């Protein structure tokens, strides 16, 4: 099976990169939507519009992209043997952290959906930086492959 998949490595890698870009786009946009949602009164027309946008982004882009990232990424690691490399193990921990942040955003989405948000727009502006910083570290690890590429 590994040999068969190895013949499709470039295609799997391309799909993985597309999934990562989609996941990151959503992870960067959702907290920004939360910033604007904070500025609308619960139950207002604007708040209801944000709820629709947030749900569609999460269910239509962010969740499916994250699933694809995990499946494709683990497949690539298995095919290439990268899972044995230190750079990959650090990257893996960061991806777990990013997945945890994803779960945090899902919980905040549920708060907004139920008109129970207790956090400020400033909180979400700061939270919006988390995926960007983690993404930079992951890209450096994946491309530069420090610690014995």
C-alpha cells in the first residue's frame, strides 16, 4: 500500500497544501468575524447574519479542510518516513496545538450562536494572531527542515 501511495506523493502533497491553505484562510477569518460580531447586539439582524457566515465558514471550509490536512499530512509522513525526523515531530506538536485552537474557535462559535459570547472584540483581535504565528513556524519547519532534514 505504501508503495502504491508513494507513486502519488506529488498529488497527495498538492492536495495537502490546498487543504492547509483553506484551513488557514478559515482560521484567520473566523476570529475576524468574531471581532465584528462582538460589535453587533445579540438578536439583531447583523448578529443573525454573522451567525450564518460563521456557521458556513466553519462547516463548509474550516472543518473539512482540517480533516483533509490531517489525513493527507499523516499519509505523507508515513510515505516519506518524515515521522521519524525531529523537525516533523515539532511540526506535529504545532499542528496538534493548531487543532486545539480550532476546537477553541468552535466553542466560541457556539457561544455566539447561542448569544452567550462574553469576550471582547480586543480578545478576538489578539486571538486572530495565533494561527498566523503557528502557521509561520510550521512552514519554516516543513520547508527548511531544521534539526536534521
